[in-house]
């Protein structure tokens, strides 16, 4: 969610992305939304949708009892999100929020867009009140990456899985989101290491979607009480 010097990666793709999410990407989005709802504890007060995109998941957060505000670096994405929730244009590595202001931060399908996901997690934890939760729902790094060839009965892994960082397009990148905006791949060990935080232990982990091999890896961190 760190913007390039000339603008955010999703600028210019918002209309396409929103349409894709309701058409070819609808099954994947439904799985992500169901996983998000599974991991959000019921509550109230402010929730932050970090990397909210076009605001596709705001209703899920509201159903769990929260008032949700979306943050994203892409003004183009926020243009479509604005009718769906209150929004603020911001970098995920430097949130314009005070410490301990929210009970919930969610991040859905964003970690492959971030230059430094450890910094994103650190900012999410910083703005959590004691006992608050950070919920991550993302593509599974073992089974959805430029090195992973998805088959009917599983996944074949090709060279490149261990290389963290922005990756060139491969035959397995697909023709949807990542082919347009790129992909910052983190192997599983790097993603989980980025999620380690001394003030917010790992609270839950789930793998969902995708049939024979899961397409989604999700986890929840819960900030320690005072």
C-alpha cells in the first residue's frame, strides 16, 4: 500500500476491478468475505478497513456491529468506495490515526500490494485498543503465486516461490488483478514473520477456498490487554 512516486498501482484500474469482483472474481471474493466474517469478533465502535479498495467488504464489517472507515492509497479506488463507507486516502505504513483508537482493523487481499507488510501490521497493531483485533485475509502464498500452477487436483510449484519481492509476470500469474498491478510475493515464512508482533499474539489461523488446495490464508492477531 505504499504508493509509487507517480501514484498508486490501482489508479486507473478501479472500474475494472470493481466489475471483476462482481463477475469473474465473484467466487474468490465470496470466499474472502466469508473468511473475514468468520474471524471478526462481534463488537461495536470504530473499525478500520486497511487497503479498502472500492469498499467491497464494508458491509461484512458492519454486520459484526462496527462503524467502518476505509483507508487506501489509491484515490481511484476510493472514488468508488466513497458511496459504500467513509474513506481516507492514506499509506498503510503511516496511518493518520492516534494510538489505540479502534477495536478492529481488517486487511483483505492486500499483502501482495505492500512493499513492507511488516510495517503495515505494526501500524494496524498501533491503532488497536487493548483487546482489539487485526484480521488478515490474503491469498495463500504457498498455492497462489507467480510460481504456483493450479491444477484440478492440486498445485504444481515452479521455481520462484522462495524469492520475496515484486515478481515478473509468469504463465501462472493469471489474467486478473495481479497481471494488471503486479504482485509482491512473500513466501509463507516471510508472511508469518511479518505478522509476528510482541503486543498482539496470533489468535487464529484458517485456510479457506480453492478446492483441493486452499486459495486463502487468514489469521487474527489480538492486542494484549493492559
